[in-house]
C-alpha cells in the first residue's frame, strides 16, 4: 500500500481501513444478504474507495472470510470470558450457552451467512471452516477441563463429542434464524443437550 493511502482521514492506519471494510460488509449483509452484496456496497458503507478495498482484499470472498474469522474469534473470546472455571459445571454450561446465544442474537445475519453461505465458496472456505471448528472444539475441551468440572469428577469432553454438540447447535441456530424465530428460544435446548453430553454418565445396569 502506498504512503498516500497508508493513513485515512481520521489518522487510522491499515488496520483502521480493514476494520471499516469489515463493518461495511457486515452492514451490507444485514441489508442485502451476502450473495447480493457487491464491493460497491461494501465501500459505500465503509465510506472509502474500491482502491482502498483492493489494497486490503483481493475479492469480496476474501473480505467475507476475514469477517467470519473475526466474528468467530470474537464469539470464542466472549464465551471464554463469560465462564468462571471455578463455578459448578452446570453453571458453566449455562454461562457458555448464554454467551453463545447473546453473540449470535446480536449478529444473526452474519451467523446465518457463516453456516449457510460460506460452504458455497468451496475450497476457499474449507480452511476457515476447519479453523473455526477446531478453535471451538479446543474451547469446549478447555472449558470442561476446569476446576468446576474436575470437582464433580467429570472428564473433559472428547473432540468427537464436542464436534457432535457444535454441529447440532449450528444447525439449530441456522434453522431458527431462517424461520424468523427468537434466537433466545435455543438457549434451553442448548443447555439441555450440553448437560446430557457433558454431565454425569449413566452406566447401564
């Protein structure tokens, strides 16, 4: 990027441009959906130029992937911050589920785009999907390897079970958004499913 575009009118550097473009894409997705969004929509919302856009991203798809990666990272940080490791295991589950619902409810269009539209990008989106699911799985393993879980004699969740839990939650989230239902309604099913998978195991007689 040349010195002429290295700093914007507010004194922001390259990260400032990037953040503005991601915000511009967010607003466009909320207004039009990702599929109908154009680079022109993004730069108009960001109040910048196509030259600036292409200085940061090679395409709309690359910008979209960057937005989803940022969104996933923010969600994971929010969930981790919401959970007190010393709390009882069932309290931790509710705290984590509540933080998840709060996050997706604040950006439903982005959440649905991640679940439904990102796979249509094909190979370009595969690293994003694997990275996101890997990070979410790591988070679940870490959260269940805490003093509150150990105090109750509960082992950390296995990675296969974590993926099953996460996959089911993603699908429930997508269906709820598509149907226009209140996302708060998925909280109790999420808590129930997580409690059944993470809680005490019932040994067959």
